[in-house]
């Protein structure tokens, strides 16, 4: 089945959305951010606990969480004096899971 150029153009991302997606994936281009996301894919955590799990300073984890919050990858909730972070929603969990599973697949032989 052949797709006409006009039909194909309807499916190509607009420049603004393509730019937003590029920025989104740029944020994901950091190994420490993926490590933080992997911990939050298991359960919500406080900065102190995250810092211990990913072996980073609390300051460094807080900095990464600010960036992840800005790009809507994580959210937080306050409970008394504690602030708990978790993945923003199911889309982010699925993105993490799919990327992880894809990398665990054996390489195709060509």
C-alpha cells in the first residue's frame, strides 16, 4: 500500500511539536536522570532516600528533580515536612519500561 505525499505530510510532526520532543529527549540524555527515574518507577521517594539509592548528593538529586519536574517527568506531593517524588504519570512509566525492555533485547543480526 502506497501513501501519497499529501497523506504523509499530515502525519509529519509540526516544527513546534518536533522541537518540544527534541527538548524532552535531550533531558533524557543523562544517565543520572535515568537512574533517578528507575528508582521512582519502583516507588515514590524523598530526596534523601533517592540520593542514597543512586549514590549522589542530595543537592545533585534536587537539581535533577527540578529539571525532571520542569519537563513534566516527575511530580511531588508534600506530607507534613516530607516531600515525596514519583513519576508524573503512566506515560512516563511506560516510556521508562519500553526503553529498558528494548535495550534488554538481543541485537538483530543483519
